[in-house]
């Protein structure tokens, strides 16, 4: 069965090019892949009798990609910590402790993924809790939806409550078991997931480096240089390291496959090493302002002589919104405070093809290109009264995209498709 999705088709290429067909269409083949994209008046003859989903002037865009989010924090947004470490110990670890129970995690995984889809997010690089059962539950729920989901069991063997701690050997063994069960099953991928240097011993970080080397195609995700007290604690825990980045470097954790959330307070030397190793820093703007962590500067990280790859993520539940639109809006504001004014097109590119590249899945998602899976968000730039009146003033595509990042959220998501299946549709008002 083929499907034609009609609307204002927009997609971003990594070289900065923008595809914009104001009256466009995407043809989806029976295997969930994009067969053709172009003007609606030129749909190939063989698709003339296909099922049609017509969205009028709404935007038909690649599904949004969240490069950093925590599944077991899905219901703890707006927990007011004094800073990161206070927030982790007071709210986060007790909440994550619940995910030792597979039945509990399985129910929550359905809610979590449906919530991502309701916000137009079709792919995420996600933290689970320390419990293997949590990752098993999330992988299973994502597989049923045919999502390109990347996750892993969090490894953390110190400086937390016992209910969310493992030990180096168990953490490594369970990570390997999960990789064998789920990596490359359908569209799923595994990420080795040491939480951060504060909660992993040297032995656990060493084993994480070995896992990254031995598990073919796996990513590694962790946190880096987020808050002042965290950085001071890392200095005490690793007195021989040059700095925070050097801790991960010493254990072989920096590579093209490494995604490090935050990176707010990185020194010149650290930026140099992150650039040399091809690592990615994932900017999580709503979390950084909410927890008072600081203002990450994209211009600092992207200096021409040592550019660092940058991804974008919500960091729910430190982040305050599941919406990548809202996250891009906050990214804009944080960068403005640092003296840099990104365009909306640049930010949408980061949240689609950019994040797909950072997650090494650009061959299958991130843009509306023939041969990729039809992972699609349909976005309504007139979804609310405020957006509608703002839309009356929009004179360009950039205007429309910009109004969506500042004023948009899940209310603007009209529908979401994963591999050509419509898994979310906004209820009529
Ligand atoms: N650093 C270590 N764990 C976490 C977490 O769960 N959230 C955030 N924002 N930072 C962290
Ligand atoms: Zn995080």
C-alpha cells in the first residue's frame, strides 16, 4: 500500500540547502520508505489512486530528533532543585529507583513514547535508569512502533542511593546483554551509558571504554561540564586528570560516537580535545536555564580553528518541555544572551538532519529524502490563537519557522508518522 502525504513540504540538508514545496507531496511506499517528494501536481501516475492524507498549508517536515532525554524522568519536570546535584539526589534518584520493576517500566514506556510522538519527536537518544528491566521495556515499546530509538542501561556505581547503583562488572555485563538483544533489531541501536564522572568509578569508566570499542556500531552517551559544584566534585574525584574532559579521554570515551550533554563551562584545552576526537556536545537549553547551570555558547564551541559538533536535546526531566520546538526557542534565547543570533532554519536543521548525523542515523532519517524512512511531523503554524495572529504577519518561510520555535509546542503538532505509519493525530479542537 502506498500513501501520499500532502502539505507544505519542508526539509533541511546538512549543507544548508532547504527544500520548500509550498504545495508539495511525499509519496510513501509499502515498506515505510519515502519513494518520491515533489510538487503535488506532479505526483507519479502509479500513485494517483493511493491513500491521501491532505494537510493543506500545514508544514510536512522531517520528524524531530531529541539527542538527549531521560525516560525514567518522564513525569518529574518542574522539580525545583537548588542546582544539578541537589536536584539529582532530592528528586531524580528516588524517582528512577521505581524502574527496577519491569511491569512498571513497561507501562511507563508506552506513555513516554506516545508523549514524544505527540510532540513531533520521532527519534531520541535516551537515558534509561540503572536497571536492565527499564531498558528492556523501552526497547520493546520502541520496536513495536518501528522507531529509530537509541538507548542504554545507565551505569552508575557510586555517589547515589543503593537503589540506583550497580557495580562495574554487572553494569558492563548487562550492557553487553542488552546490546546483543536489541542493537540493530529493527531500527533500534544501543548506547553505552555511564551517567557521568561523579557517579562512575575509574573501573566503570574503563569498562565503558572497552564496551565502546567492542560493541560494533554502539554510541556512548554521558554528561559533561554542566554545573559548578559538579565540576568541582569531578576535580576531587579525579585529582590526576587535567580537567573534566580528560577524565573521559583517559578511558577512551571520546570519539565520533560520543554524545556529551551540556558542555557549558569547557576550557580552551577541553574544546580542543573534543574537536580533535570528533565528539558531540548536546546543548540542552531549557534544562540549563531551569537548573541554573549556565549559558552554553555555540560560538565558543564552534570556533573555526577547533569546531565541535553540536546536537540539541530536551534533557527532560531537567529540561522543562518535551517539545523540540520549545527547546529550539530556548536555544535561540540562550544563544542571544551569548551574543549569537541563530536563524530558525539553522535551529530546525540541527533538530532534524543535524541530530541524525550526530546519532549516525542520517542514512535512514532526519530529512525527507528518497530512500529514507518516512519519519514525519506535520506542523500547524496556526495551531493556537496567538500563532494564528502572528502568522498573519509572516512573509517568509523563516518567519513561519521562527514563530513556531518561539510560540509552538505540542499544540502545533497536527500528526506524526513513523516509517509511514501515522502514530499520532491531534484531536479536533
Ligand atoms: N548529570 C548526571 N545525571 C544527570 C541528569 O539526570 N540530568 C542532568 N541534567 N544532568 C545530569
Ligand atoms: Zn541529562
